[in-house]
C-alpha cells in the first residue's frame, strides 16, 4: 500500500479532481451527457489499459494493482483484456457497466449516455517487455498509414464486433490514445463500412506517415503536370497527345492511391459515424489533423462532409503555447481541470483523407477500381 500511495500513476495521485462517481442524481441529470465528463472518464479508461500492462510487467497483485482504481469510481468492471499473442502484452481492454456496483450507490439503471461497454486501446509503452511490438506497429503506420496487417487490428476488430453484437452498437464505445487511437480509427472505420456505427474517441491520433508524404508528392506532381500542360502549344496533334498523357498520369495516380488506401465498394449511411478527435497543436504526432490546407492549394481544400450536412468528424483542439512533446502528447491533459478545448469546424484535409472511403459513392469507387 505504501508503494501504491507513492506511485505517480495511482488514481488519487495523478487522476482527475472533482469528478464525481455516478449516484442517484444521475438518474435525473446524467453526468455522461456532459462532453467534458465523458472525455475525462474515457481518457481514464485508456490510462487503465496502460496500467494493466504495467501491472503485468511489474508483477503486481490484485491487492496492489494500479489499473482497477481507474475504472471502479465510475462503476465499470473489467470484462476482457486484449493480449498481443506475440509477446503476451496487454494492449486493450473491454470495460463494462457494473450493475452491482451501481446498485450499491443507489443507481438502479445505467445513466443516459453512459456506454454499456468501452473498448479502450493504449499507445506505445517505452518499457522493454512490450516496446518491440509497440514500435513495430508504430513503424507499420509510419510506412503505410495502415495498421490492418497487425495482429492487434484483427483482435480489436473481432472484440468490437463481438461486444457490438452483444449490446448493440449504439451502446458501445471504442477509444484509444496515440498508437491506440490509430487502431481505434481504423477498426471503427472498418465496422462503419459494414454498417455498424460505434462511438469513437481518438486522443492524440497519429497523423504523420511516409505514405502521406508520398501522396503529397504525387499530388504536387499532378499539379505541376497540369501547369506545364497549360503552357504547351495548343495544336490539335499536341492537344490530343497531352490529353492522352494527362489521362494516363491521372489514372496512374488514382490507381496508386486506390491501392494505397484500400478503398472498397461500400456505401454507408452518411453521417452515422462521426469520430471525436482530440489533438494538441504542440504535438507533432497529431497536429496535422488541425491543418486546414494540408499540402494542397486553396482550390483543393476538401472536408468530407456527408450530404445531410452533418460533420464527418468532431475535432477538439487544445492549445497552450509551446509545450514539451511528452506533455503535449500525454494522456493526462485530457482529464486536466484546466483543459480548454475548442471544437474546430474548419476544413481538415487529413480527416478527409482518412474518411474518404466512407463518403465516396459506390459508383465513383467502382470507376476508380477499374482504373
């Protein structure tokens, strides 16, 4: 107990302050309807996953484990741990509403807005027992901007499908931080393509990859070609040749982007899946989500917005001036009392790219697939 009291990751040491546990008042006015409360609790659940793995690595027992203190105050219980079969590390967990614990606090029904189950995914842990596999997936995203080849993607996808089937997708939430946010985004998007829409919360999601840089180079090359073509002679023979070459270049780029993105011929209900992204302007890993222009020109701005007018994603930005990386990328800021978030509604080219496959009509995708 002395070790727990002095541990910097103990809930009572570094956890949120002035956040109440569910009580009978939530039956009248649920705290879960408050966006700040929901963000705080979900961030705590992700912190619990980090600590589940640290508890495992440091051989803590049920008596001195740190992780449970991060979900018990909110009347949730551990239902399942997600384990990376390559090294035995815990990278995720499913937390479910604990009805027995709630009844002891005279909360006879689950408060409105409280998810029945939450799938939480941690990010990279700089500890030797798990760092190899964490970094392996970090490099996978850096190289390909995709995590679908990872065993963790498959495990998380199956877990989310299972819990959604059990409780209904409207009663389930997926959340992640850093690398875990990358998995949460891609798992949530995979289910959305199947018509299963799960509430998604992404803290400091990764936004930098070599694949993105290559796409930017491809877009610039196409733009340069169009500018070059515009100054070439306009004779009929030359015009035909230019048109054919332009078509070849355009088709080639589109085909390459199609393979890179793995777009599928899926049409989904527009606006039914709206992930929540939480980014810090001083965090170079995720700050590109707040870049309205990306690498394109003004005429190339595009924010994938469903035809019904609902946003494709909700982007919350915190800006505290110049911060050190570990502070700007840390999870603790999202339950901090002085967290001042701004809901940003401008165009974000990166969000558009991440969600393009959801909001592209099947007809246009079929045309792209034939290129």
